C-alpha cells in the first residue's frame, strides 16, 4: 500500500515537471501572454488616444480571463501583422455581427488571434459586448464614435439636405432618404480610421454583420499584403447605382485638376474605373466590405513606409471631399463609401498594390465570390459552389479587373 502511494506521488511530481517543461519550451503560444510577445514582428500597440468628450470604453481593453488556447499558423510561424478587424455596427446588428465573427473565427482567426474593433455612434450594450466576446479569445474593443465624426456638421443646410433626401426617396434611390445611411457612408469614407482605437493598428480588415466566409483562409492576408507591397485588397467588384453618384466623378475630376500631385499617371488602375481615360466613371467599385487596407496608417506608425503615409494623406483628401460633398453639394447625392475608396485606390496606387483575393470565399448579401479553381476550392474546403460565383455575372466588374492584369 505504502509502495503504491509512493508510486502515485512520484508519478504526480514527474507529470507536473513534464508539464512545466512543455509550457516553457513548447512552440505553442498561449493567449494570456502580452500581445507584443504573441506578435513579435508587430509594432506594439500604442495607448489609444482619448477624445475629450467621447470616452472610449475603457473597460474593454481588460479582457476577462480566458481558457488558454494555442495559437499557431499553418506554417507554424508566430509572425503577425499589426492588424485588426473592424466592424461598424448598431446594437440591433448583434445577431448578424455574431454570425460574421463566428465565421471569421472558424475559417481563419481561431488560428491567428487577430483583435477586433467594433465602432458605433451609440454605446454598445453590455449584452452586445458580452455575446461578441464570448465567441473569441482575441482582444475585442468597443469604441464610441465621436459625434463630430458621425453627425452632419453645422454648416450643412439641413433644409436643403432634407429636400434632397425626400426627392431621392421618391425616386426610390436606395437609402437615398435615410440620413443614418448618409452618415454611415460619410463615416466609412473619411473617418473610421481616425478613431482612437484604430490608430494603434497599421492594417484593417473591414467586416460587416451577416457576411459569410465560405472557405478556410489558409494564409494570413495581412502578412500577404505586407510582404508583397499591397495596399488595398478586395474580393468582389460591382457597379454602383447611378442615381447615388451623379456628382461624384465631376468632383473627382476637380480634385484631380487641383491636385495633380496626388494622381499616379502611370501604372495606376484607372482602366478599372474608366473606359475613356478618365473622362467618365464606369461605376465599377470593389466591395470594400472585405478589404485590408492601410488607409488609416498614420505617421505615428514608425514602420510605415513613406508611400503609405502619402497614401493616407491622399485618401484623407478624397475622403474629406466625400465628407463635404455628400451633403453640401447642390444635389446632395448619396455617395457610397465603396466607390470613394475604389476611386482613390485606382488613382493613387500602383495597380500592383491592389489585390484581388481569389482564394477568399466571401458572401455579402446576394453577392458571393467563390474561388474559381478546383484546386483552391478543395484546398479551402469551400462551402460555396464554384458555379454560383458572382464574378462573371452581368452586374459584376470582375472582367474589367481581369483586363487590367
Ligand atoms: N453604428 C451604425 N452602423 C451602421 C449604421 N448604418 C449602417 N451601419 C453599418 O454600416 C455597414 C454597412 O451598412 P449596411 O446596412 O450593411 O449597408 P450596405 O452593405 O450598403 O447595404 C454595416 O457594417 C452596418 O452595420 C448606423 O446607423 N449606425
Ligand atoms: Mg451590408
């Protein structure tokens, strides 16, 4: 009996010692480490700056204790980009937001551990935060959008704006009469990357509620972008509704004439958005719903290359135009943020800096991109059907993109 007790005690001590050694030397990373340890290649996030009046939810950075979950990438590398997912959402978008996060975690992020930022012009409810946090061990932050970034500025003639919106509503212009949608487009065009929570990251992946990721994402899109001098990535390209942008291209042309220094004259992607050398806009835009971009990179990021910083200024400029003209222009049209970003990318970047992620199976509303080769489809264990891809349907701009490359 005594011998048996001694044996059990010895076995216990040996297994504890083995466990300690394993935890010390194992290549597996543990989630309760400092993010800077987990992502050694990444810049350590700066303390988020704080707006005076609109406090960022300070509780959010303190993640609740989590079970330890190993993080690894396919190659076994622990290298990560300084990157985040970002979702603009209302409290009422919770169910859709949960679906998107669940999909992202299952198809990609449970192996990578990238953080999330959620932004809203109203405080997120405790229920929203708790249920989102319950889906992922990653850091999740919830930010309140500063009022001056969301609501239309004082100098807007609200009577004129209302009249224009009523007119658009009568003409059945999609979301034309919806002020919140106008503000959302304006915010997504020119402001989201200015949010203090966003300033700490160099790469953004915009996610919307209710989107679906239909294939395993096997490689890290952030690192792919970083390592291949890419700035702007997308999967779907569609035509914009003409009635929403009657004034957009004229505004872009004025901007181009006033600021030729911002326009890349060779090697750009102009042919993707214009078939007549820039006289008119063909309404093609990449769906910026799933894109990885550096539009928000700031000069505070020490590792930003100069081109990136310049891009930021350029995109801010065009976004500032959007911010002003969305509601100030006589016709008060309702420009979407997707054409604004796509035009900026097509005019300011080398076309090689724009990337179409063929391997990312992605669905937003009725639009779906499914990898078009059997090899990618199988490798990604895709749920979508190759033949149901939107890419070559008449409403898609994919052919224009292919012709460019
Ligand atoms: N906080 C907030 N987010 C919004 C509002 N309107 C739209 N969004 C978000 O903005 C994004 C685009 O909105 P959505 O309705 O999907 O527009 P669509 O994709 O153009 O049809 C989604 O992430 C929405 O959750 C709003 O009034 N407030
Ligand atoms: Mg949407």
